[in-house]
C-alpha cells in the first residue's frame, strides 16, 4: 500500500512539460462539472441528514 501511495504522490508532484492548448470553453466545462457535482453532493447530503433527523424526532402515538 505504501509503495502505491509513494508512486501516486510522485506522479502527482513530478512536473511534466505539456505542449497543449486548453481553450476557455474546456475550462468552463470543467468548472460547470465541478460546480454541479458539489451542488448534487450538497443536496443529497442535506436530504440524508433530514431523513435521519426526521427518523429520530418522530412523535410517538399516545394510543400505542
């Protein structure tokens, strides 16, 4: 496991020259994808928290 972590860190940190052009529409596409992912993650996290809260805060029936 440590060998793989070291390899991943080396690949992520090692500088590589890139001879490519990233146009602005690509950057905006990536930004929109990241923003959408964060929004969906926030929505589902909130929905799960509300379901858990409603499960524990249900009022018990007096006739039972």
